[in-house]
C-alpha cells in the first residue's frame, strides 16, 4: 500500500475540525486557554457575524461535514485552500450540503440552503467567513500547530524505522489495526469498505482533530485520506523549549539552529529568515565558534549543519551536551 504523510499542517482541516471543538470545553485540558480565547474573540469581534455564520452553519459538528470544506492537502496555505473551495462545482455543493442536511435534526440556515443550491454569492460568502474564522480562532495558535506537526513527523519516522508500514499505521490511534494489507478502524460510525484501487493513502495529521478514531472523506471517489490527531503535548513542549532556547541565544540564532538541523547554504538560510547573506553569515560564525554548528565549502557555496553539541541543545538533551 502506497502511503505518505502530510508534513505541514493543512489550514482547511485545522479550520474545519477546530470548530467541532468549540462546543466541547473539556475535550482537552491543554486547549482550555485556546477555547476561552476563541470564544471571547468570536463573541467580541465580527467573526461570528455575517459570513462566518454560514461556515459554522454548514460545518455540522455532530456528524458528517461537507467534503468540499477540505479539498485535499495543499501546499499553498490558506489562500490556495480558499481558492479551491471557491472553485467547488455546483453539483458537489448540492450533494454535500444535502448530505449534511439529512443528518441534522434542525433545518439548515437559509444561507446554507443558498449554498446547497450552488449560488455563487453564497460560495463567496462562505470563503469570506472561513477566512474570518481562521484569523480569529486558528491563526493565533499556528506556532503550536506547526510545532506539534514537527514532533508528530519525528515520531512517525521512528515508527517506520522500527517496524515499517504496519508499525506506522498501528501507532496512529488505538482504534486502528493493520494486518494482511487491510487497515481496520474499530467502531467507525457506519460500516464502510474503502478500496484504494492503487491510489495510495495520504495520512493527514491534525492538531484540532478530536481524540476519537481517525476519519476519512465521505465520498469514496475522492483521493483517500486518513486524518488523525497529533500529540498536542509534545508540540507544547517543543514551543516552550524553543522559547527557552530563544531566550538563551536569541530568536534569530535559535531559528538558524533549527534550519541547520536540516542543512543548508548561507544563502538558503538567509532567504528563509528574510535576511541578507552577510547577516546570516555573522550569526553562523558566532554559532560555529561556540561549537554548535559546523560548515563545509561545497563548490561555490558553504553548507552548514548542526554539530553534536548544537543537536543536543536544540533537542533539549543537556546531559548529552556535557559529554
């Protein structure tokens, strides 16, 4: 089975799934601060007024939600995702909204019914509302989201190294079991058989996914994905460690240490930091003199990587750093 993991958070999945947590205050103690801030922002600002109401109305949090809200992992961020939603064909809008309406005890808001009718104005209002919601609720936590993704990616790589694909899939959630080429999810809301047919499976980690079983798309004809929750606690530890490291060496040099973990030239590091090569070179020289990075000339460029001491410092292993 061809399987790959999305290594960067997808704003649309985080937007969609975060709204499902807003009504569950005690879902995760780590999210109490986020929950309080999000609710205050939505009450005090304009995010729950007008077009954002359409998004929350159609994004049903107690059952199926429309596939078109999450049109697949994309590399262009929120703008690329909203463009994809804005291009949803009327046929899919009608199908997805009708599916959600069938599972509700109450009628959809009038604006959602306009969306289900495929009206262009309603689709434009929806994308506007999603952006409002993202700015108010999701974006303030994006540093925590990305740190949690990095920690999850490291954990999944370790699982693959230890036991291959089976170990990876079995590590995602207690409800999963992979055996004889078949992935089973215990207690899924309804009996489903999803045949990949050579399409492969895309694993989508999510910060705001509830701790329940992984989920997939409603429409079997769409590219197969499996969405699971990352370890928020590991991400929070990473954020706090980065803050401590930044206080020790400065934010710029802490960022350079993280980039050197991947390896890169002076110009590439400077570009990612939005600084001049000369400024990046000065910071690298200080880190090199401290024994945290080492540099090698390769043809016309100089490549930089973490030294063992720098790796120990970046990963928070003081005992190994002293050796």
